[in-house]
């Protein structure tokens, strides 16, 4: 599989070896060897969903399920703060996404592997995802036909790869801020606090309304019904007057026709 792109007269590789070299060889594998995450992914029961729930979820939460009951995704509001931090890193640098409200089951397995310290060949994952972006067909922008609305991830990484292979690029996009404590307090901690509030004990049940409030409500409903029926009566009277006016107009027209036609259509009178 050819994983390289022609940029300004220079081939820029984005295969696993090139990205692994650029990242400083975070994981070194033997020929034909796979990381533990890839080995588990290749097995039918390589991941224990219960273990994923215990590690990723805050208390008393579960996967969002399909109609058939299969585990589909995890909502951001169900995650612990640490899970949200790793999810942000995942969706920013490994599997780019246009939203961060939830992650599907395969990405949950990746977050679990990172948090459980299972070896992950990140360069292989990034290379595969970049190749998926390359294979997406370009579509003309609806507003500006000269531009393309093709999705593209890893903007900072691709620009850095070009610079690594001595190809100058003009940076026009702002790089996302680092995932530091300020970022966590702004985007992760509030959600966790909201989740803690949601886990608080439920308030006492609502007391039944009093007899006085029920009678007052019934009186208001009676007044509203009376006004509505009066409106219908006015509307029907207006329709009746209109129908009589139309009938009289047609009757007068047949009288005019009687002077010209000996057998006109006998339009009935109002009576």
C-alpha cells in the first residue's frame, strides 16, 4: 500500500515507519509483531466490556445501546474526568472527529487500552486514519465552487511532516491549545461536576395539589372553553353571512340570464 503524497515537488511519506520515526519511535516492534491492542482487536472477545465500564464510566452508567441491545457508544457526560482527558487526546491526535459528545465502542476500547497501559502502536493507527482521509472523494463547496469541502485531519502533523522533509508550508490554521490544567478545568471538570450533580439523591416526590388549586384550575379551563365556543359561534355566523351573500349573487345573475335565455338555470332563492 503506497502511503505517500506529492507536495510541491517532493514525496511526503505518511506510512507507519515515517510517522514512527517522526514521533521518536515510541514503540519498537519486531518484524511481523503487533501491539497488544491490535492483538486484542483481532480476537472476537479480546476486550471485556464490563472492565471497560468500570474504568471509563462514572458510577451507575452504561453504554448507550442499539435497538437490538448491542453496546454502541459512551456519552461524554457518562465519563470520568480522566476518561474525558484521554478522549480529548484521542479525538485530537489519533482519530480526529468533528464532535466530542460521544465515542463509539472501538474508540472506547482504545481509550481503555491507553488507560490500562496496554501497548498501542499509535503510528500505525495514525497512518491508517490519514490514508482514510486521502481516500475520501473531494466534493465542491456549495458556496464557493473553487474550494473543496473535503475533510482533513492531522493538520499540525501533516504540516510538521512536510517541514521534516524540507517542504515549506504556510500555516493558516490555529493549533488547538494543549491539554493542560486550564483546558481540563474548562472542558472536562464542569461536565464531571454536572454528572456528580446528576448522581445526587432524587428530590422527594411532588405533593398532590390542593382542592382549592384544582377548583381554580377547573374554573380557568371553563372560562377558556367558553371563550373558544364563543369564537366558534362568531366564526360560523360570519361563514353563514358569506354563504347567503354568495347565494344572492348567483340568484341575481340567473335573473339577468333570464332576460337573454328563455331556459336559464333556476338558481334557488335564499328562502
